[in-house]
């Protein structure tokens, strides 16, 4: 474990913004979106005070305020506006469905949700709004901004000049954000990250990878997801890099030319999206990138090769994290990029591996450090901290002596076939090697003879077990890792973050097996 000075994280998020403005220059452009109206540190701080004053009149200090906005300058200003007055942004995943959204509002006791008319119209989210209105007050930011008059602007100007005197002081240990886990394997959980957790993770990343304040960070990932929030907003803004926000990672054709036009040096995305951008992009649209950071899912060899062949030696840095870790636990470096790993552990991250029966060569990963959450939100409003500060990731990994991590699979993502533990991730890798241009996912179902059996769900129309068996034999993989049943679908269900939605996938498989019975 590399040493890390946790004292550097003992600040509030808003104070860290003030400090960054002082270090990098108040007039430096730090935030931009597709509207192409860049904001300097001074602009951002003033806007946060102007909007925050209005929001403070509707809420109380420490209140959890729902935020349902896309990645945009407005979304970032709203986040800092709540922090300026000691409110807790509670980021709502508008792709999670009505049931999960209502459950999130119930769990966090959200009385008010901030959104925008334009966003609701463009996203066709009227059904979500109707469902939320029965238990929360919906506040539209356009309506709030329309009430900002001369007194508010004068206040914001004064607060912008003396921000530390005007902001509401909060402790580093106070909640900095409430987020909800992806729900890729079950019901989402409310995660409370403190101000100090978020700042620590930004400092850890900056100590691990040398960052240049002249870089532009391009973030198409949602700010309701911790990767988009920490990596796409807080890291660049608090370290002097311009954060360019884009509202949806799904706009495959629009994003590559904007990456070029914004002079982005770093792209934050997932393997799925990077692969799509690379296929859609002209050669000069991604070639200006210094590197790409990928998280949330495994980076395929095919994506590495596609980027290199089409755009040159741009490092594709695979990283690893969890909402509970703010999120980054490990990430590769531009100067030390080891394919097949998720990179080196960040400074200050402690790890221990617990043996998992039937899985040699690794163990279940537990992590501890200054970036590990305050705890899970409970139904009574309390926060349950991780026991002894250790977060159980549920992932089975191996760790080299110099701290480089390789993911072997999730504990939940192993099946017992004929008495042997088989990695579902390894089975997916087989399919990806045979059909690299397609999406694949493997689930395990009960089997009366073998205990469990593997089922491959794929968008490859002519997928068959024959090529899978041949490839397994060629590379010396156990035949138990080859799924013997294949379900072909038009597309693999994914969450808003690009991760495979295994809950939806399980339902597809169960329905198909019932039909076949």
C-alpha cells in the first residue's frame, strides 16, 4: 500500500472548489457542455450561490434533495449549489425505472426533486415525474432561475468575491452525496459518501496518475453514477482541468466530433461505449486523446485493438471501483498499462483477500481506506458503516506483489457445475473471443443432474456451441466453461451506465426456459 496523506481530504467539497479556484486561477474556464458556454471558477461559484440561495429557501440544512438531471453544466451547478448551503445532493437514476426511483426516494426520505422541463421533455420522462409527484415536490430549475433578480445577482457577486464567508460550513465527515448502486445484480442500495470520501478519491487518483491542468476531460457518463460524478466532474474541477459534460453516452454519432471539437485529452467511458464511438468516429476525431479511462465493465481485447489500429497508440486504461469506494480502487496508468488487469491499487487503499472455496489463485476482495463510504442508508434514516471500515466488494481477484489487480469474477458470478466452480465471466470471455463484434452474457440456472448449468445469452444470430468448444480446446480451457444452451436475443439488456443488466437477463432466461418446457 502506497502512503497517502488523508489530511489533504479533510475539507468540504465546496471549500475544495474554492481552493481549486485559488490555485488554478479564478478566471480559468473549468466547465462546459454541449451549449458551448464555458464557465470559469468564478462563474461556477457565483452561479452556485445564486441558485443555491433560492434552493435554500425551499429546504433545510442537511436535507437530502433529489437531483434528476443529465450530465450538463446545469447539473454540475446544481450539485455545487446544494453544497454551498449545506444540503445533500441525492442523485436519482432516471434510467432505473419507476419502482426503483420511488424506492430510492422512500429510502432517502426525499421531499423535493430538482429537475428541468427541457430534460423531462427531451427524455420523455413524464411517467416518472407523475409517479414521483405523489410523494415528493417536483421543482423545475427553469422556474427557479426565472425568479433570480437583481438582489440575488448582487448577493452572488458578493459571495463570489468572499465565498468562504458566505458558504454554509459543513464537516468533512458530513454526507457529500447519496448515490444508489447500479442494481445490476439486485435491488439498488443507498450509499452515503462523505465530503472527505469524495475528495480523498480525487486526491488518490491525482497521486496515482500525473494530471495536466491544461487537459479537457470529456464526460458522457451520467452524474447519477459515481464514475461520472467523481471521475467526470469532481476530479477535473478540483484539479484544474476543464470538465466537458455531455448528457447521454448513447449518442454514438454526435460524441466523436465533439471530442475533437472540444479538444478533449481524456475520455471517460465504458468498454461498450468506447467501442461504439471508435466504430462511428472519423480517424481524426479520437486521435487527439491522450488516453481513455474505462470502468464499470471489462475492457475487451477487441476494443484495445480497435482503438490502436484506427487512432494510434492511445492507452485504454481499464480501472476498477465500486460506488462504496467513491468509486476508484485501482486503475492502470498511461505509463504502465497492463492489459487484462484493472490496474494498480490507489495510494491509501488497504486490501485483504478471503479464500473462496473452489476458486484457487485468488480471493474475495475487501478494501479499506479514506475513500470508503460512510455506510449504507437504512430505512430508519440511519447510516450503517462498514464493519471495521472494510467494504466487501464481492469480487474475486488476484493481486500482484506490486499491487496490480486482476478480476477473476464476482462471488455471485460463479456456478457449481458437476462439483466444480466455474467462472461465468470466463464463459463470457470465451464467447467474446469467438465473436468479438457482439455482446454476450452468461447466467447460471439450476440443473437436476449437474447442480447448475451455464446459459449464454447473445446478440450473435448464428451463435452455436461448436465454435465455443473448438476455441476452449484450442486454448486449453475446461469444457465446463462452455455454455451448452444458447439464447439469441436482438440485444443484451444494459443499465444506464452501460453495464449488463443481469436482473433483466435472468428474467429473459427464465421466460425462455418456461416457453421451452
